[in-house]
C-alpha cells in the first residue's frame, strides 16, 4: 500500500484574498485484500507552521488504485512571484489502523497565470513581458551531468541580466533544474519534443552544412510519444515555476518534413523566415496531419493538468495557419516570425501570440516591447551549448548570453541593458578596419575583428583596452541610462550622447591611448547614475583563484573555482590565452576545466586547459569525509601560481 509514482498533484487557485490548494492523491493497493486507509494532508509554511490540513478515509479494492481529491484553504497566502518566490510544503501521509505506512512531501504554493490575446501575460494579476531564453541541458565540459551548484550559478547569472523565464529546448530536463527555478523565481516553459511522426534534417558535417541525416527520435513517437508526454506532465506539474507546456518545436518546418500548397505562394503570403526547401511537394507528408496530432497531444496534457496553457514553437506559421495546429493550442509560439505579429493578431483576434524562439537583435525585442499583445520572447540561446556545431574547429553553438563556462559574454551585457530594471553600463571595444594610427604605420593592417566606420556598432565587443598607440578604436557602450559620456584617464574623450533607440548602443570612435577608460551614465538631469571602467593591462603575471560559494563543502559537493589571469598590478589581462595546469592533493576529483572557447578542440579530460579572454572555471568534486582538507594548485609557465585550500564539512 503506497502513494503512486507522481501520485500527489496540487494546483492553486486564488479567490477574494484566499488561496485554495486543490489536491489529488492516488494510492496503490498492491495486496490481494481490499483495505481502508486514511489520507492526511498538511500544508506547511516556510516557518514550519501547519496552516491548513484535511483528512479523508477511503477503501481501496485489492490490486487497485484510488484517487482522493481535497482542498486546503489559506487566508492571505504568500504568493510565489519572480521577486519573492514563496513556497509551501504539502505533506501527505497514508495511515492504516492509525499507523503511518507512507508519506510524501512536495513543494507547492500560490500564484496565478493569465493569458489574454490583447494584453499578453500576467503573473498574479500583474501584466508583464516574459524575457526568456532557450536552454539546452548540457554545461560545457560537464556534458549532460547535472550538478545543482553549477546550474544555480548559471541561472542566477541569467537572472542578473534581466532574464525571467527559460524554455527547456527541446526536451524535459533534470528535475533539479525546475526545483532551482521554483526557488530562484524563474518562469519555465517545459517542452517535450523536437519532432513527431517524421524525421527532420540533422546536420552532420556542421550546422546547416553538407548533406543532412535523419537521426532523431521520430521512430519512437507513435508508440511512446503520448506516454512520454504524460510522464513529463505528471513528473513536473507540481513545480510552481512552470507556466506552460510545449508539445513540440518546429515540427511544422516547411518541407522538413511537412508540405502544403501555400508553400508555392510563400513570398506573397510571408511568414517564412527560415528555409523552406522549395515550394509545395505533393509527395511529402501532408501538413494537415499537424492539427490531428496536436489535438491528441494537447488532450494528453489536459488529462493530467488543466491548470496551465499548452503551446508549441511554430516554424512555418503561414503554413500551420492553414491547418488546425495553432487552434489546438492555448497560446501560439512563433519562432523567428516577428513579421506576422500584427497580421495574425488581426486575422486571429482570439489567438495569444509570443516569440517562442528569437534572434538577439534589437528589432526582435522591440516587436515584443512595443506590442501590448505580444507577451514575450525566448532568445536562442541563454547559454552556449554542445551540439549544432559548425565545421571543425567548433564544439557547439555560440549564441548564448553566457559562454560554456557560465561567464557573461558581451551580448549578455547588451541584453542586460535592454531587460534589466537596475542601472547598468558596459564598455567594449574593437579596432576599426583601416583605422590609422597617428603615425599612419598601421593603416594597412585591418583587424579581422574590426568593422568599417559606417557599419552599425556590434553587440559582441569584448572589454579590451590594449591596442597600438593612436590606433582608431570603436568604443561601444551597452547602457540603460538616457545619456552617457566617455572619459580616458579622467578627461572627456567622447562627448555626451543620447541613448540610440535604433541600435540600443552608444559608441565613440577615438584614437587609442593607454590608461583607464570609463563610461559615465547620466539621467535626464545630467546626474551620474552608473559607471563602468576598463583599463589597459600589462603582460600576464599571475593567476587569481576565487572560490564560488565559500571554502567549505559537503562530501560529494562541487567546488567551483573561477580563475583570472592578471598583470603585476592585479588588472585582468583579457588578451591572455595562457595554459593552466590543475593539480589536486586530497580526496577529490577534477570534473573539468572550462574556459568557454568554442574553437578550443583540445583534450577536455586532462588537467590542462587554456584560458579564454583571461578566464576559466574549474569544477572539483569533494569525495572525502568531514574534516578532510583538499588542496588545489594552479600553475602556468611565467605566471605566479594560485593555491586553493578547502575543507569538507
């Protein structure tokens, strides 16, 4: 006699200041006799106080299951929100003859989700924009192994940039990821499939290069698709952070594999922002099948959770509009199809639309920010990931706000300037192509990383301030204040400029001179509100090691050590690519050294790795017992070594 697997389900409602937690408990009787049991449920707040309880006696037939529905009411509950992710604990006990024979404890709480075709999305009645990112489940050198400490740091870093939601592209992820989102206050779109009954192109020689293969999961779909989807919903449905279920990603990719006559008129119709591999192909699978499958999958989700919206990421919106597919969804995700936001809002006024997968450019965000009915977007991607790599040398896809190591990339700071409510500023630089020095010696040496003077400023500029004296450099500023000026060694070298609404970037072209370069962000009254500094460094001199999360760790826990190469003044050397060796004395194992360089194809199983832009993260797992001490040494030729000592608690 026991609670069934995923057998406790709780979903909240809010009415007139009261919180109602609706619960379902399924108990299994595996014995050969009918048996009476009592189900007791207690709702416990963060302070450990029982704030509501219910009990019910039920008889369960031999070798059968029984489901009991109850409701627990709390006056003025503390709501789960992005800023205050309040949670309660639901304790469920099964009693037989007064004796406890099974017990379960899950985290739950109270919050509301509202979707409206004209107003977008509201959390707890507060209308807001969803600022999301798509996430794969790997963590660079750690691969698919899930370490809670590592992902806590990654998610906290994303949230610091203004991210408030993630999309699990394109598969369910480890349960602990959802638990972290519950704790940290991040919305989650939980996604099940990347293909349904037919295969999609899989690039084998490099992303969008060569002859594709068809190596997916489609051959399991008919026999396992609905069961897998049901299991995902039952496993994850108690997580407060999940606000929508996604039944698929780009299964409607034009001619990959489905086709429809509208593809012959795609230029006239619009709405195809990705390759459609030609016009209508009558021998290809009929796109009309999409609607029938979608209805079946939506019904599967609703069977186990009616409290959330069901969605999907549409790739061929114009083609899918000819089918029943979008209409089967509660909310419709558009992948890279901002061009149809207004048109489809007029054609389908009851449809709730959002960007389920989007580029990082400013127009894609403005299409959300400036349209009340579009409730959000999900960038591709939040963090660099293994797979979808280009031709060698390439480890993976490099579009993230964070790199493989979880460090913020320049485009992460650019996104922070668009999404964060807190004052921020960031300086990045790169040489202008053909940018002459004062002596005109270097005018013929055009930097591959540079840009022409008339090109738009880049959102991928690194914080480097080391160039040839007098060389023409573009200094870009990602900032969220109305104005900014540029100072070098305390003197103004870039006049005050207004925030550029067309690019979201303020920039100056100036000749290089060594020293301290600072951007000063100003409000409308010319008052300083934020400042960011980069500084010319000398050559690499030492390794700095910083332990993330303190120096005491439990056995089995992960120690994360951030390394930074610095000069003899302690300044970061962004240009450093020194190779660092890690040696460990004590009962621990090196999990990996990750610098975040997509083009580094060296051995990731050894204890040597080159830093990238002067930085690296090192993962060490403690294996000893309480009181043991572990010493880690980081060395590199010509650099002063760094030592880390930590104890197991």
